[in-house]
C-alpha cells in the first residue's frame, strides 16, 4: 500500500558525505560515510524518507568507479551493498555523481549518464522516482545529493464553465471515471540536460497507453464559474492516490477537432465517464415537436426536417417511420415570455441512449464523452499539473460537439 503526502515542490535533500582524504593525498583505505537527511515535505504519493538509492560515480570524464552501487542503511549507517569497504580512488580529477531512487533495489540503472524508464499505466502500480546530480566534487570532500522528482504528476479539477455556454444553469453531471487517452509511458532520462529538460520521448517507442482514474465516489456538479470547479481529492479518489497520477514528462499531441463530425478520436484526449441530465425549471412551457412539426405540417416540411435530423443531428431514432419525430432530445420548447425565443427542451442525449441501454439490461446509466487534451507546456520534469476537466468542451467520438443536438435549427419569428 502506498503512503501518501501533500504534493509540494520541495525537493528531498539527501546529504551524502564521502569522507576521505585531502586533495593533496591519495585516498586508499579511507571509507565513505553516507548521511541521509530526509525532508518532511515532499509531494504526492511519493517517497518521504529515503531507504535506498543507486549511485554512479565518475572520476574525470570517463572513469566510472562506482557503477550503480545500491546504498542502504541496515542500522549502523549508510553502506554500499557488496562494497561495504568502499574507498575513494586515486587521482586528482573531480568527481560527478548520479543517483536514482524509488526505495527499492530495482531503481533504474544509469549507463553513460542516462537511463530508460517506463511509467506503469495502471495507477495502482505507479511509484515515485527521484533523481539527483552532483558535479565537480573533489576527492575526500562531502558530496551532497539534492533529489528531484523525475516524473510529472497530475491532479484534476472538474466542472462545467457556466459562462462558456451562455450562462447554462440546468445541466446536472455525475462523473464516475476519468481516462487520459494516448499518453506516452516510456522515455529516456539524460543527466546532461538535468537543469532544463532531461527527458526525451521517441514517438515511435513511447508505448502509448490509456491511464484510468476510477472514482471511489462519483462527483456531481452543475455549471459554475471555473474558480469553483471541484478538486478531485481523496474524497473522490482512493486515499492511496490522493488524486495524483504519475506521468512520463512529455508534451502530448491533442486530438484535433473543430466540433464538427468527421474528426474521429486520435492522439491525446480526456475521456469522462458520466451521466448528463438537464432539468427545465420553466413552469409553463409550450411544447412543439421537432422544429415545430405537427399533424398540420406539409409533406415538404416533414421531408426537410427529416433530412436535417439525419445529416445535422445524426439522429438516434429510425427515419424509416415516424419514430424520429418523437426523439425527446430534439423536442423544442418555446418559453412563455415576451422574447419568444426558442430553446431546446432540456433533455440529456445520454439519457435517451441510456433508456435503451437500461431496457437491454445495462445497469450503468453512463457513457463516455471526450475532451481534447491540449496542454501549452506539456507534462514537465519535476512538475505538478492541475488539469481543469471542462465538461463544456465535450465531444462525441466522431469529433462532433456534444451540444450540437441541443442547438435549435429554426428560431421562430415573433408573431
């Protein structure tokens, strides 16, 4: 079971004292003494106390004299497993130290200043990974390792931007799962770029996966200001995760859709498993069938409406008979106010489909909708990302705007 802590940007300081001889003398026989100082505040479902780490020591440009030695503390101080009598090598060149830590003996091995790593796509299997670099160390002088978090983390806030769709207020959404689709999980870490962007992700070898975050409790909300979006903390996500997911640092390519049909799912996007239902609060509306059709409508009006239903709405009911004319999600409402503005009856697209699903024995009255994952700077090294899941940006799998069927085709003129 993971131990979780608040995700802060405080690095984990590990003080490694390599006690040896002075610059002027050789060091054979002088042992290393390693002291580890643990910082109480670290981020996420992460390492809060180092119990082991691997270290590579390089003298000068190429003399690798400490090759992925595993350091542990059995109780009497820090020692390199299998090298308990480790001593400084001869020579006057300065030393560079690289380290990796996941508190196991299988922390990544470093080869020529880099390592390849794959982040488990199952959140339950993910673990924190720390890295450290210390350069220009003189033989016999204390060496300090300041660890950073090698991976990027994700927290979620979710909501429907009330102002994004004209002050929408009647929509009720319940979410049970969030999925990050087409996320790179494999990359190469190069200590040469440690201070800037050490990760490189090859699109041909990125091992793209879908990362599922199932909520232990569904989150329900109505449209609000963005500042009031709900943070998915441990009230909604298992306390062993604290709402955080570890991601390979990279910049995803977002699913490109203009909201019109014909842009099927590809690249990176957020999937939201939810139920969306709208409730109309007007106490005295006047209802009309699809675009005002009734028993008095002319044949050409009916054919025109049917064509629009098929082509624009991509309707869900058959047009081989009159079923399509009773599609509740396309019924119109004319409010009884002086503006005489036509709106759509507040019915859920999902509600309609779920009625059929329930009739066929489907218990979960939910469906997955999709949002392009567009990140200006991507998932960064040693970075916490807060993603606002904006349900007002929902799309269908073919790229069509989720709300298109709720937009009226005809707005009547004032009588």
